[in-house]
C-alpha cells in the first residue's frame, strides 16, 4: 500500500511550513497515524514529532445549464498535517 499520495503545496501550507515546520500530505484513507509517520520518515529522512489527520467526505454539486441538469462530484480523501522535529525540513522543489 502506497501511503503518501502527494504533498499539499498551497499558500497556506507553505506558510505553515515556514513558520511552524508543518507539512501537509494527501494520504491513503486506510492509513493510520503510525503508518503515516513511518512513511514520511522513510521517504524524506526526517524525524516526525506529531501527525494530525483529517477525513474529507465526498462533495456533490449540481448545475443548471442550457443542456440541462449537470451533476458533479469531488471525491473523498484524507489529509495529514505532519510536524517535524526542530532543525528538520522537507524541500519539495529540490529535484525540479
């Protein structure tokens, strides 16, 4: 099972990483905090202090257009906020 799906690189996440040494990841919905901690430590070679997780449900929307009613859906996902130890950091842009 691949636990880490992708890092979250938004303006808010970048501010959190610079100020509080916290990084966000979209993770597998079946993964628990211990598995997430081990996966990040193995992938990036850092030590993790704290892991916080959030489950986001499916969001459905409906639009009324000229072609009729159009329905859409945004899938469910799980997000993890990881706080690293003092002195550690993750550079997402190093291999660009």
